[in-house]
C-alpha cells in the first residue's frame, strides 16, 4: 500500500507547471483548484491514485493548505492509540517542513527513505519545488532533506509499517 502511493509520485517526477510560474498543472486540474500552490494537492493526488484517498479535509479530494493538514492530523489517534504525528516516518508518510522556523508548516512532501538516519538525512518526493524555491518551485522532484527543517511527520491513514 505504502509503495503504491510512492510509485504514483515517482511516476510524476519531472512534471512541471505550464506555463512556468503559473501554478497550473495536472494535479490542480484534478483537484479542482488550479492556479494555487500545490504541494499538498500533489500529496493528495498520490494518495488518491495510490488507492488510499485522504478523504475530505479542507477540500473534497484532500488538502491544499499545509497548516490545515497539520491541524487536522495532529490529535488524531492511530488504532493503537498513538498519534498520527510520528518521529519514525515510513515510506509515503507526509513530511511537513518549516523553512523559516516560525512553528508553522510551509511545505509538504512524501517521505521516501532514510539516506543516513544518524545524520538526519532522508529523501522525499515533492510537488511544487525546485532547487531555487523550496515551496513554490513548479516541479515534481526527488529531494534530499535534513531533519533541521522538519516540522513534523504524519502517517495520515494509519497505515501499518508493513502495508
């Protein structure tokens, strides 16, 4: 299940806005909210087409607002009583980033894997990013990230580790 979600993201690597800088792309068209920053929309798309739709959050097909997603999931329990916020992310969990360290999440991507857990290095697949603009860069990319900018990790659907 987890790999299905990530495979959707992997298959979209390299997709860019058209025209550049417009925030117009296939994920926003599917979501019904094009011309807007789309990192959360991309994650919602991957979950939906990976066979595990997020359901109605701030929109019918998932979420567009990263702070909304955090506020929605932060107190939701898993089946075992733990919270959806986790310190041990697994493939396809949401990674929320806080670039300016103000306590509010700015961007979201999908956790792919640890590169070096001891050093806090991991890879993600993200929508609406680039080397020059972390949160509104216009492309689906694989990124190497650091724990330094992580606001939180979320297991949105309570998927078990072996799912």
